[in-house]
C-alpha cells in the first residue's frame, strides 16, 4: 500500500462526501479509491468511514485521523512549495472556477500569456454561473462577484466592474428609448438575469444624485447564464443591465446603444475566494496576482 496516497485519498473522500465525487476529483476509478481507503483501515486497524448506500460519514477515529493526516499533508506541501518558490518555478495542478463572462472576456483571452510564463502549472478552469462548493469539489479558488456571503472563506478583492444598461438599435426603434428607470416597469421588455442559486430574477439598480432605485421589472425573457443573457440583447429581445467589459466593444461598434446614461448602477466588486485551511501554494499565489492584474486592464 502507498500509505501517503491512501492518506490523501481518504482525506479527499471526507472532503467530497462521497467515493464517487472523490474519485472524479482525483481522476481515479472509484474501485481504486475504495481499495485504498480499505487498505488504510486495515493498516490502522480502525474503521475510518461508515458507508451506506447514499452517503459516507466519518467515524470518531476517522475524524481524529483526518485532522492529523491533513496537517501532515499540508506540511509536505509546504516543503514542496518552499523548494518551488526558491527556484521560481511554480508547478502542479490548479483548479479554478469562475463565471462564464469572466472566463470568456477576461481570463481565456489572456491565458496564453499566463501559460507561457508558468508552463509548469496545469490549469483546470471550471466555467459556470452556478456557485461551487470549494471543499467538496476540490477547487483551489473561485472568482465571483458581489457580496461574499460565506464568511468562513478567505476573499481578496481583485477589481470592480461597472454596469451598463443597453439595448439593440432595432429594439429601441420598435419600443422607444426609456427616459427614466421606472419606464422599465411598463412599456418595455427587459431581459432579466436569473440567479443561478435561486432561479429568481435579479432586480436592476440605479443611482442619481444620492437617489437609489431598485427596479423589479416583469421580464419577457429570463436567463441564468451571463453570455447568453448578453446575446439576448444583441438579438433585440429587450433591455439588459450588464457588465461594461461585455458591452463596451458592442457599444463602440453600434450593435448596442446605452440608455439611462444619467442613472448609474453601483460598481460590482469581484473577489478571489479560497478556503482558509487550503495551503496557499506558489502556483495559487501567482495565479491570484496575475488575475488581479488582468482585472486592472481593459478586456482583450
């Protein structure tokens, strides 16, 4: 038995909550994961996990062993990272999750530069507007916008994006140009962005001279993915409120027209979020510094 591999596998099962999810994240057959954990239990002479058909729970002995094993694994990572940092060669597997518009317009166009600078890093980029569980999904960090609701995580603000309210020229020709945010509540079609978490339409916000408005317009179309939401405006389906890094090139070309320009929406902060007990590896550190710099530059 490879005891270190068995320890790491056991820890991943505990964090993932199931053998199947652990096997997927480790890129191992489920049978191999099961065999490694069973071999570790036999070696230790204790039951680490209680298995049922639907879930895996940790025994008291398993919880104690997990605590000691993860500290040991972290110490090994610290040793490896110290040598990698000393030689200036970040390397290894990095798992990052982000929303679709950030991936499409900010990260992916600039990735050739990052990969050329850090060829030793293997990057897995998960792209979805639906939040992930960093621990159970074995993700090193996520890039998310808005308020951070999980205070158990470490969050570093990396930038802000402005909102733009806009529509296609064809739509405005058919429906007219709104003069006030309240015009969106009647007489206009709004393409709402649906929360990936709740499925509910998010309101649009406006501020002017200290006055703040929250408009909950009845939407004709609701979409829960940011790129598709943006495409709906290009297709003339209605007015949207979207990020400037998506809209600006299309406004410059005339494909979209900004409306209600005297009414602004509060800037939207973006964060890199990672677990407090997840070792800050050299590869994660250089990625966070790189993505923070990317957010300070115009989209490519």
